[in-house]
């Protein structure tokens, strides 16, 4: 599951490929709009991202194209998934900041511990613009005692759940069952 995207993936690829990526890009754009005020060096990333958003929207949502019911459903589902992801990232950020305050260090010092010396990059990580590495997550978990379920999303989108369930039916092993924890639409 590609839940916590990295804006660099979009920029390197040079395109947004589907509605979920569009919704993720729109959220990242809003975050970058705020971050650019403190970190002007992010201005070019935001400009590139906005160009990708406009190119995708011009292709899929232009006034001249027919918008199907399927396209609208896909857009609605993508919007809900992206919002769940945004809420997850916001909660994770708040908990990490609380733990930083409790132990008496700041975000920049955590960045130094993680090996990220750029203040803007650490801000991008905290805001979900770039994804934490697995190493970062392990260090945050062990250093700040933040539960892994707070650091790593454990929910699946409905299409992902369906794919897993279909595979389980084919395997037909009664010992395997997908838990019904949190389901993302």
C-alpha cells in the first residue's frame, strides 16, 4: 500500500496518474503553501507540483471533456482516502510534537538525531510532504516511545481489502483471516 507518499515521487515521475494521487497532491500543495512562508526554498517544489496538478486536471476535468459517473465516484473515494491519510498524518505530527516537548527537544534536534540536518526537510517530514524512512520510524518509536500504530498507518482502503480477501479465497486457508481493524473507505 502506498499510503504515505513522497512528493518527490510525483516530481520525479513528472505526472499525476490517478485521482488518489491528485487528492494527495492537492493536500501537499496546501501544506507547501504554508511551509513556503518559513522555507522559501520549497517554492520551486510547490510550483512544480502545481503544474502537475493543473496538467492532470486539464486532462481529466476540463470543460470540454465528458465527466462520467465512474470518474465522479473515483474522485469521491480518492478524496475520502486522502482525507483519512491527512488526519492520520496530523495526529502523528501532534503526538510526535507532544513527545518532543515532554523530553525537552525540538523538531530540529530530532532531525539531527535522525540524520536530517535541513530544518526545512524535517518540517516536510513532520507535515507529511516527504515520508519518514523505516529507520526514522524505528528511532522515533524507541527514542520517544511513540507506538508504531501512531507512526505507521495500519488501515487498508476498500479496494486493497477486496484484493486481499479475493487472494485469501483463492488460497483457501482457514487459518488466514484479514482483521477488521480500521477500514479506510
